[in-house]
């Protein structure tokens, strides 16, 4: 099992930026494909971005393409989500996830004001 702890969320104005971090511990981080998901109030949890074990391959939800960037540092056991040009509709709780497992972080709130 992997323990995941997100950080870096908060309140930002539309057009602003935030960087989320997810620190992992418990087993070899570098062997795991990682993802970010989000859940807005009253809605289902949805996919945001994912990154391969080496970091060489990434994919994104259409709604965030060109604005968000996922990256990872295997030496630090950390995955990041750089979020630029934020919109009010990006407001949600963001979760870090080990793909193919039941391992999720506790979630972190991101609020974008208009």
C-alpha cells in the first residue's frame, strides 16, 4: 500500500496559478503510474491527468489540456500538478492516485474565484 499526501491547494483568482504536490511513501514510487483526479461539489470524481513511471508519457482531460502540466520526481517520491490559467470551473477537491490500485490521497481543496 502507498500513502499519499497532497499539498499546495488554496484560493486563487481566475487566471492565476497553483502547483499541487503529492508525496508518496510505502512502496517503490518509481514503479507506479500516477494520476490526478478531482471532484467538484455534487459531482462525480473525474480524471485530470496521468503520468507514466518514467515521466516520459502524460495524458490530460480535454478540459485542462494546455493549462495543466503533470510531472514527477522519482528521487523525491513526488508527483506534481502545475495549474495555470485557472478558471472557476476548476474549483474542486483534487486527489492523487496510484493507477490500478485503491491508493488515494486525502484530497486537497482548490478554489478559483471569478
